[in-house]
C-alpha cells in the first residue's frame, strides 16, 4: 500500500535524546540488521543469541578502540516501537562519545535516520495509525498539562476510536444501500429510510462536534493570544507586572525555561495565555486606544484571540464603554472589560457578572484570580468535557470538513431520492476522507511532509 516505503529494509540509527551533555544519551538502531550491527561492536557477549526485551551491560569497542561502557536494550521484531528489530544503546551523555558510536554504527552498515523515520516505520508496520503517529510529535512538543493530556489520549487512540465509530456507522449505512442496489431490478426499497436518515444525522452531529473541538484543541496545543489594551494610565503595565510577577514565582524553579518566555506567558489551569505586544505596553510607546480605527492597531487586536480592555473605573463613563463594546462586536473580537483601580471607589467589587466584566485593582492585586478564571472561561468553552476528543491538527480538520460535506451530499441525495448507485459514490468519498485521517488512504508526499516535521531520532 505504501509504495517505495514498503520496500525499506535498511537499518537506521540516530540519537534519540537531545544533543548536548547529559547523564546518558540513547542511540536507537532499527531495522533487520540492527542486532547484528550492534553485535559487531559488543564483544562481551553474543547479542544475537539473547532473547527479546533484555538488557546487557558491556563495552562498545571498535577493534581495539574502546568507545564506551553502555547498556544495550534488545527488542526483537515485531515487538518493538517500529515493529522491526530495535536496539537502544544507553551510552554516556558526551557528544564526542555519541558521535563516535554513531560513526561506528554507520561503518557497520546502518544509515543515519531521517526526521521522524522511526515513527514513520512504526506507522508503516501497522504499529499505530497516522493520528497516533502525529500525537507522538505533539507529546514531544507538549508544554502544559492540558496539551500533554490531549496528546496522550490521541497516542492511545482516542481520536482514532471516534473515527472508527464513524466509519462503522457509514459502513452499516452503505450496507443498507447496497442491499437496496442488489434488488434494484425488483424496484423494492429495502433500506429503511428513517433509519438511514438517523444514521446520517448522528454522523453529521459527531463530525460537527469534532470540527468544533478544533478551536479548543488549538487553544490547548498552541495557547491563547491575549492583547491588553487601554488608555494611557489605565494601569496596563501595572496589571502586566502583577500577572507576570505571580507567574514568575510559580515557574522560576523550572529548569531550562528562559526568562523571555516566562515574561510573556501565563499558565491558567494548564492552558497557556500569551500576552502579545507587551513590550509596547511597558515602553508606553503604543497607545492603541488613541489610534483605534487606524488599520494598524486594529490588525494587532485581530491577531489576538482575546482583547482585554483595561480602563480606569474612576475615569470612564458608561457611554465610553458602550462605544468600545460596539467596536469590539463589529470586529467580532472576543473581549473582556476590566475595570481597574477599584480600590479608589468603595464597594465596587462585584463578582464577574455577564462574564464580560471583571473589576480589579492591579496595584493591590485584587480580583486577579477572578480575571484569570474569566480569561480561561472565555478561551475554553464552559462545557468542555475532559474526556472529549479534541482535534488539534489542521490536516485532520481539512479532511473532516470534506467528510462533513460528503455526508451532507449523501443527505441531500437521500432527500431527493437519488438512485442508490449514485449514493454509493458519495459514501465512498466520505470513507476516503476518513481514511486519509488515519492513514488507511494516503500518498507518499503527504507522509513525507508529516514525518519531516518530526525531529531526528523520533
Ligand atoms: P499604563 O499607562 O496603562 O501602563 O498605566 P500604569 O500601569 O503605568 O499605571 C498608571 C498609574 O496608575 C500608575 O501611577 C499606577 O501606580 C496607577 N495604578 C495602576 N493600577 C492601579 C490600581 O489598581 N489602583 C490605583 N489606585 N492605582 C493604580
């Protein structure tokens, strides 16, 4: 089915852990000759005679040259990540050692793997479908609890399971239609029409739910862009500092996170919120509000998923707010009105009413938690179920849209009593696009593209 890919029988190798110094580095070798190749460098014992899923400590040597003391893990086909013979060599985490080991493996006949090639082989050997393979890339890139949870669910086949249900529904649908076709000479209608409609409507609802989940899925995977705007002296930089100071206290212990990213990013309930254009706020250079209506500033706001409009509660009239709201609505912007300096007026704190208004004191750090939770609610729909399947991949969305259109065409055809053989064409089209998502139907260019986005060693 996979053309030239199916013919691959060379053995590949790559460093599976990050480049750089660490306690250990893991080098992966996968392919028919994986065990033989490593065995050539491992004089302590005959690896080819060892059972699968065993660990072996010993020295790697090239002739008389000692390379490293290592632990070798053996996984024999088909019970391995790629479905091929796999050897994982844990060596010391020195760049020099790893390069030497890789060079010797290549000398023995292995080839350096292309990005994503291990996962690609796992896919080709039926170890996982395409959505699971893509989830491998997502989980490596995941940086919050929510994105990790979603990727893990997809690795375990959460999304594939939903698609399979859909496929089963369509297949039973098409079985009913075929039955009718078989007897078309006799001019009988076998397929129970109300049942057909019911099946279709269920499928349409399900696909629509998946399509809708993309917005949320994307939020979980990539974060939410938030723009804080407001007149000079509204308290934008004070609010920014309040939000980020709190965050710094939380995240500064995490090794490897750079100050730059910390300064721009808030983690609210496991979802990342990116405060865009914060530099401008700090330097008091761009007073967006004074230039509202000017295309440039509107474009900036349109980049944001949520606009946070901060105003001084002691200086702002209801009319002004209404004008702002009208403007946001006209631009179809999601926004939150944030009344600041509530400490200046007694008794102005109120629980966030319609979800669009929050009252805070940026300076006294009051109402900040409420503000964060309102942001979260705006970004992540309130009726999110934790076990809901989320679509996070643009490729899947494109295919699902085709599935949806095909389903609608089938429905129209049924409505108009179109003959069964024409219906069958639409059904096949629908199944085709479903198959594209999971990789049952695919082409090599598409596969190459998907796997090229992986890092080497995966
Ligand atoms: P920006 O121009 O919108 O960035 O506003 P700043 O953050 O620089 O704040 C302008 C002034 O308002 C500063 O003197 C702040 O101390 C003050 N300010 C900011 N937030 C509050 C607040 O919640 N209460 C009070 N009383 N003053 C505040």
